[in-house]
């Protein structure tokens, strides 16, 4: 892992970052950021680092950190293998950092703290794709203003951050695991964020879902499809299929089912509505944050079905797309006319 020495401004290769005490910078790219090659030339000629890198080193050094990692200059992006490897480990690097400095270049300090908080809420930093994992992964974040002054920490500003991002307090403070958050809700977090390259919309979520897949710049929107396929293979959560404000299949399903008989051929031709069962863009998950899936075993017990009647879902990729089966249950037969309450062993109450 290549880092900057905050004393000298020179690169240092750290063989095992887990044993190192280092700071890490989170920021939005603006204009021409200094690249790895440019910093190497600067080090040869004893020239000055950019103001952003230099000030970041000063802040880290003032807090007792000798090493600092900055994505814009510590990754050699001319090497596709190094870039891919860095994306693979980036979530872990932010998670293992002793401190993360989030530099908000568009937030100016003000004597009124409420004014600063209002400026923070509309900061560009909260609109970028990569800063999502940079917000969630570190345990300790210090937010810095345009003047490199401390605005507050993730802990002291958690209420404002939750309001802006929609991410629960428990996730931000690491009292709740990401594995406990439905897939659709995690997808919702990035629905309004943007990345410079379309592939990064998917790649910036690899750490959020603990997914390891090759990065192939040039594949375009195919990256989102591959991410959803990988998630489906690793996480047993069908909320990944619940996207869009109104799922495009919903109304057409009821139209096709109205007055239908038990004929096995009656139903809905999904391919006429949408090319795949997967979302085509992250924006389609905008309202998915309200989805809470019911675990398969709980649903099975509640409906009184056997493993044979209601087996766990199985997904098979084929040249024609994704092959799977979804149980179609009659609401009239499965649920009585009045609401019932079911409680699972963990205390979760379901209203049906």
C-alpha cells in the first residue's frame, strides 16, 4: 500500500497496512488533481505538492499521524492491475484507517454553527458515489471545512448525516452490521449519487456488499448487471428485485391475472415489459429504502408450508438470462380477512 509520509511528502510503501497507524483522506475531485506520476516527479525535483495534498499532510501530522493515504495520488491509475487491486481493497483501507479526514471544499466556516450545518447538508461530498463507502467504512471521521478547520466528527454530526443520506444512525456508528440491511435499501443509498464513469456506480458498492468481482472499465452499464448477479449469488435477499416507485410488473400482473383460470399458461410475459428482472440504473432503487424482506424460513413457517411446497430460491444463469421460480400464492387462501400478527424468535413482528 503506497502512502505519503506526512513529514517529507514522499511516498512510502507499507507492506502490511493492518500494522500501520495511518490517516486517510476522503474528498471530491475538482479540476486537475495531482496524479501518482506527478507526485513522483515532484519528489525528484523537490517541487511543491498541491495545496490539497500539502494541507492534508499538515492536518494529519498535527494529529500525530506519520502516514496518509490519498486516492488521487497514491494509486497509479496508469496500471490497470493496480487500479483494480486498489478498488478491491479500498473499503477495507478506509475501515482500518485510524482516522478519516473528510474534506468538504464547498463548506465555509461561520460563527453560527447552525449555518455551517446547513452548508454541510448541501455539500457536494454527499452526492458522489465513492464517498458512500468512505462515509460508512471508517469508525472515526473528522469533517473539515474549506479552510481545513474541524466542523465536527461523524459522531457529533450523525443526526445531520442521517437526514441527508437516509442511512440509519446504527449503520453510521457501527452498532449495526451492513449484513442486517436489506439489499434494496443499500442500493437506495446510492440512487441519487453520481460518479464520473458509469462503471463506478457499481464498483463503488463492492465494499458495501462485500463483493469481489473484476473491474472492467469500458463495460458501461453492464457493471451494474454483473453486480446484481454477484449479490444474488451471495446474499439470500429477494428485495433486489423490488425496484422503481411502482415495479413495472405489478399492474400488468393484476391485469393478466384478472379473471384468469387455473390454466398453467395464464400469467404474464415479463419480457414484454422489461428486458431483465434486474434494474437498469441505480436511480430505479430510489424508493426501495422502504422495503423490508421477510426471511425465507420465517415466511415458510408462517404460511405453514413444507420445504417441498416452498423450497429456497435457486438462480441459474443461462444464455436466455436468469432462470428461477417464484411461488405464486393466493392471498385469499393464505391470509384471513382480518389482519394477523406473527412474531419470529428474534422478536420481529409482522403485520399481514
